[in-house]
């Protein structure tokens, strides 16, 4: 192949962008995706898996100690009653949002480039929601009454308070986790059937076969399946927007200066998509090299993702400015103090870290060279996630640490157990992701095959291998006989 | 495998499942489906590794009733979510919290929405399973060796032997004439 990847980005065939490079046939797609699961476990996989598992063990130790001793093992105290626990929660829920944006919102907008990355982005969503749900679960102090969050009466015959945003949050995140898992599983069924049909051993055939549900690729089945997939996308779209909106209401419905602001729901959703795309990039840069998927996950995909990050990062920057304007315009001295304190107070280092990582650094994505440079993308994806973690830290801790009265001011410092819980949550996330890439097809082959030119029922093989519009092709070449008796 | 009608008995009520024909490309399958549809067959199906655009039209399938199931489930979920909150706070255990009214309907909106979405999504997935008769781990098609490639790169039409128009010799010849790469008889 004489053309480089960069050339192909700029030479769309028949007015459509080339999404999959090297013109593979259907079987080549099956091979490259299934081979990654079927071959012997590479050493590189263990190099990622063992440290992840060690960090997951650290989470187990940290959580056990927390349960044994109480939440005093964290650096929490009056006035900072929420710190890294809720920061981590909001951070991980936000990560998940990019997966749903890719799988649902881009599906509704018919963005076909999503097919190369949607499976792994959805897996990322589910694992991120698992990490997120850990923190509200363990931060309650008395974990044995955590069931008070469920919609059932407790031993005093009392019900949870459904009028509280904290309970809305329980519903929003658990429904989000459930619907994301359903959506992911429905998408997996045809690929699980593919793994079943290729299986060489009885164990594999049975394991993949059970979960493939006896899928036989029937068009009568595809017909209902595609309807279900479209409906799930249409349901997941308002759902994902509601989830981070409701998470933001945990803060916005309170009356605390720094939290009580109506810009939070859209601002949180934009930030969530921003950080989630950064995490997708981090994972995809590694996976496409490790599993030789450069022709499926192309620079074009990275280019698109970087553009979305530029947009959402700039929206987040606009929201930071709006907060300052609103506090000044409110004329409320406590509001004004809170925001000046963010930028100039004891946590100014965290505030300016956030601004540098989230607002300034993504501006490099105005340049196409940066959007298609793997090293720049990889470094920035990590920088942006550091920034987005600090955003949640700044919102939560700087709003709490200087209470209305200077006599009740304080400064939060994390303990070793705060740090262990954060690192441990990354252990949980990467352990799950390593298991995913080892045992499940990480690219949605049934969807990638549909974006190949020859998947079009009006495509005809030719030297140019181009898509011909069938209405235009018939009078010109006329190789296609008109179906007799067609209605 | 070339089609050989002598392999089975001549009765149209034969104890075999039907005929399976393989096509090389989505385009071949698409045009073959149009012909099979126009010939008037009803008990038949096409099988593809991925959803081929427009094939349900070429097969003459009607719209899926799934959206109605989802709508019903979504409305049921939203109603249940709302009634639960009303019943708990205004009827079963009225308690003043933060000075909010017992029947604080605006505060009930988020959970009503979430439960509605949950039920609708469950309706979409399990409704789809029901309409597709899944799970179904055994099927005569799985006896065919060539059918293993249906999830990879092969395209098939299967016509069941209990279709009123089915005649194992004529139907097999029809499929061959439509450009099938191979035609085989499926044991039941």
C-alpha cells in the first residue's frame, strides 16, 4: 500500500471518509478481533494485569481498614466532611459518560466512526460506574445500614427521603449502570456468537455459546435487534444527560456558596464528556498498538475525539468563568469570597492546576498536527484527567474548607488511606479492563463490518473498490438486472 | 456442496428442516431475497454476520412491534416510580423533612424519570429476546458446518420445508438460479 495513513485521512472515497484502512474483507475483521482473544496470553498483558490486581488488593485493604476503624481513617473532619471520597465518585461517574456518548448519542447522530471504539468505550463506562458506586457505598460510615439507600423500609419502618438529591443520585447511577450493562450486552450478542462459532475447545464453545443465546444472525432477528438497539440508544441519551445533572444537584440543591448554582448540570455534563474522552484516548492509544488495530482505530478517530475534547474543554472553561461572573453579579459577599478564595486561598495550587490542565492544555487541539500526533494525544489525555479530578476536588473541598465563620475554618490533608482508595479504584478499573480485552472481542465486529464499502447491498466489486450509488450506476453500467416482478 | 435432491424423499412434509443456500456478497443476498419474497415464500429467513441495510425491506418484513412494548413498559415504570414516592411521603409515613411538602411532585420528577427509563430499557432488551425467541441454544441450522461462518463472512437464505410453496427440488433449483454459491439440505 503506497498511501500513508495521513493521505487516506484526506482522500475520502465517493464523498465518504475512509473509516477502516487497508480495505480489509469481512473475514479479516473477524480474524484481527478474535485473534486477540484466542491467542496465548501475551506477556504484555500480564505487565498491565499484575500491577492492576495489586492496586485492587490495595483497595481491599483500604476498604477493610475503613470498615474496621471508621471514616476517621480518611482526612475528613469538620468543616470538610466530603473530600476525596466524593471527588473520586464524581470523577469516575464522569469518566463513564464518554462511553455512553459514543455508543448512544453518536449512534443517533449516525456517526459511523463510533463503530471502531464503541465496544471498549462502553466497557469503560461500566467499569467506571463500578468504581464510582464503590465510593458512596463506603463513605456512609455505618456500612451495615447502607441498605437505607434502597427504596425499601428499614427496621424502623421508615423509608428513604425521595425528595433528597442524594437519593435521586442513587437511582440515577444505579439505573445508569444497569442500562449501560444491558446496552453493552445486547451489542455483544452477535460477537459472542462469532466467538462461539470459531471456538476450538468445548469450554470456549460452551462459555461463549451460553451468553450468545443461540444467536444465528437471522434477518428476522436482526430486524427486532436493530429496533431494540436504536431504542436503547434513544433511552440512554436522556439518561446519560440526567445522570451527571443529578450528580451535580447533590451540590447545586444545597445552599452552600460555591455549590448553589444553576450552571452545574450542563457544566458537569460537559466536564464528564471531556474527561471520559480523555480516558477513551488513553485506553485506545494502548489497545490499538497492543492488539494491532491501527487500521480499525485510525488517526481519524483520534482527530474526531480531540475535536470533541477541544469543544467540551472550552465549555468547561466557559463554565469556570460563568461561576465567577455569577458570584460577582450576585452581590453576595459569601459567594464572592468563596470564588476569590478558590483562586487566591490556600487551595489556589489546586485551582490553577485545574485551569492549566482543563482549559489551557486542550487549546493545542486547534492544530491538526496535535490532533493526529499519538504522543501529544496520550500525554494530554492523562493531563486532562488529572485536571478533571482536580476540578471535582476544587468544587468540593474549597467550598467546604472555609465555613461562614472564620472560627470554623480548616484545611483538608489526605491520609494514606485516602490515597490508597484512589489508587485502588484505578486498580479495580484496570483489572476489569484487562479481563475485558482478554476474554471479549474489544471491537464490535458486526458493526465495523457494516461500515466497510462492500457491506452496502448496492456495492459492486470493481478495480476502484468504490461505493457506487445504485441509482446512478444502473443507467451507466447496467450490470445489475432489474428484479423481475419487484413491487 | 452442490444441490442433490435425491438425498431426501420427495414429500413436501419431509422430516427435514429445509434448504440452506449460501451467497457470496450482501448484494447477491439482497437480490436473492427480493426474488424469494416475490415468489411468495413465507417460512424462510436470511442470515448475515451484520445487519445489511434495507434487507428487511427486501424480505418484506413488517415493522417491529417492539416500540409499543417499550412505550408500555416505560409508562408503567414511570407510574410505579411516581406512585411509590407519593405513597411513601404523602400516605404511608408522612414526615416533614427540610420543610418540603408531603406531596412535593417537582422533587419526585428525577426518580420518576429514572424508573421509567429503567423499565423501558428492560422492556426493550427482554421484549427483543421474546420477539426473537432467544435464548434458543438448539436449532437445526447449527447442524450445518458451513453455517458456522454466518457470524464471520457468509450470507445465507434458509427456506423451511413446511412452507406451503416448498418443493425440495424446485426450491433448491430456484436458489441455485439466484446465484447461490452452495445449496444444501438441512436435517431437522
